[in-house]
């Protein structure tokens, strides 16, 4: 086969190929953007459940979410470092945030340096100061943010 015997340029085939490549690239970009945007979605959801329980004044359910242990009443010896009484003192009506009437997940971030958790920023009762909750990635336990 010589240069003069080459196949005729197929404009339809070239256009179809170009559209296919652009579709794949666009889909890949959208997928990467979605993965980046929702990378902390499970942790944000845990905090969402916590504040929903606090808003309903269901402090025992909120403590179960905080400890990620639905059977915490049967295993109170496991949670001696932060017992329910301390949790109620911090998040109950007399706590720093008072009665929680409204909340909004403002965002989340991963601290620099490859940490083991995520900080979820929450607007509580429309206050200017935000609550920052640390969510451990491995077991979804919650605590106060060290940052």
C-alpha cells in the first residue's frame, strides 16, 4: 500500500470519534468533580443526624450517634472518657449552644497533613460562631474539633 492508495478520509467517522472522545472526557470531569464535592458526605451525614436528634431534644439518640454505638446503654463502661452526663452538659439546654432550634451544615474540610478525620462546620441557631465537629473516618465517632 502506498501513499496514493490510502483510505479516503471519512468525515462522518471522524466526527463520531471526536464526539465520543469529548463525551468520555466530559463525563470523567463531571465524575471527578462529584467525587471531590461529596468526598466527605458520609461524615457530614453523621453530623446531620446528630443535630437532627439534638433539635428534637432526643439526647440519648444524639449520644448514640456521637459515640457511633446504638447500644451504648448496655456498654457504658466503653464510654467512660465521655459519659452521657458530660454529653448532656455540653449539648443539652444548658450547654454552650443552648437549645438547638436550627442548624445548617456549612461545609467540611480535611486538615492538612493526612489526618484520620474530617472537620464538619455547622451553623447553630444562626449564630456567627460555628460549631466544629470532628468525625473520625474509620469508625464515624464524633468529638469536638481539635482545630
